[in-house]
């Protein structure tokens, strides 16, 4: 496990976008939502403007809302990443949050199985970028639905614990089947959960993020800013 710590979230976004460009220009990548990816998307978009590429973009999760909604993870990527002239529309495989969730989990699973290499009969991404909630959730799997993460299906319908919002999320087995998994985490609000997960402290076992362990020889890396890594460096 690699732990990369940067002074600021801006410096982190620069380094992580360089890593993606160095290793994944013609590969399959799954993106997360939330606020943390914004700086990464902007840095990547700026750099990709000058680089021919065949990056195929997928999602780790999506909110069950239309693509025009401000809550849509697709909309955020469209606004800040896909404004890059060199990203091809045909290489964007979004989760259709507007569809009936139990139908979309099947349809997105088919999209993954028709386009990704299968390793142990499980779709295998080249890179998955995960966020982390201060409650230990990742993708759209929250602690109250940890059992769902273990589902045998490729994708699951999940529920936000307070808003009740429906979500579509990749399951644990697909995430752990990825060749590289990166936790992209910034801000002091995450320092406790980061420390608990990396150092297996406190209630870490109840956190879905603690169940991310690449199998099939995959690699896991943490990209943290000083604030998120504060308890690690004490
Ligand atoms: C989502 C995400 C989710 C996110 C965390 C962290 O759709 O909300 O994929 O897993 O990564 O909630 O969110 P922040 O980056 O906003 O802290």
C-alpha cells in the first residue's frame, strides 16, 4: 500500500492527474463523485487538452437523479472534466441515474461486461478512484448497508442514510478486482477515518472503505493532503 501525502489539495490534484496521464491514457478508469474530485477534474481536463487519448470513463457510483441535476456525478464530470476537447464522447460510459434503479444495475453490469476485460469472470478496471466519507463510506455504500457491498451482483442499489436518496454503486468484488485502486481524500474532516482505516483502529471494521483490498494482485494507493493525513503523521 502506497501512501502519498501532499501539502495542499491543489498539489495533490496536479500529482494525481500526472499519474493518470502517465499510466492510463488508453485505459478504463472509474470515477467517484462528491466534492473532492473537482480539482482533479480541472487539472486533468487542462492537461488532456493537449494529449490525444482513448481514456474510457466509467463511474463507481451515481445518484438516482437525471444527468442535468446538480446532484449528478456525471454532471460534475461533464462540467469540469469532459470540457476537454480531447476526451471522446464515445469513451464516456455513464450510469443512467434517471432510470429505474433495479433496471439500471442490470444494464450497467452489462455495459461493464461488454466493454471490460473479465478476470475471474469479474469485470476488471485498470484504475478505480474512490472517495471517502467521514463515516467510512466509499462509493455509495454506507455503514448501514455494509452487507450490500458483499453482494454477488456487479452493481447494487443503495440508499443514503439520511436523505434516503437512492444510489447505484459498484459492488466490493468489482472494486477489489481493479488493477489499481486509489483513495483520493482531502481535508481535516477526514483525518480520523483515514487514520482508523489505515491503522485498523476504532470501529474501522464497520466502515465499507476498510473492505477495499485489491485481490488478483491489484495495487492500492492513498492520495492525501496534509490535513487528511494529520493523524497519520503524528
Ligand atoms: C458520491 C461519492 C462518495 C464520495 C464521498 C466523499 O457520489 O457521493 O462517490 O463516495 O466520494 O461521499 O465525498 P466528498 O468528496 O464530497 O467528501
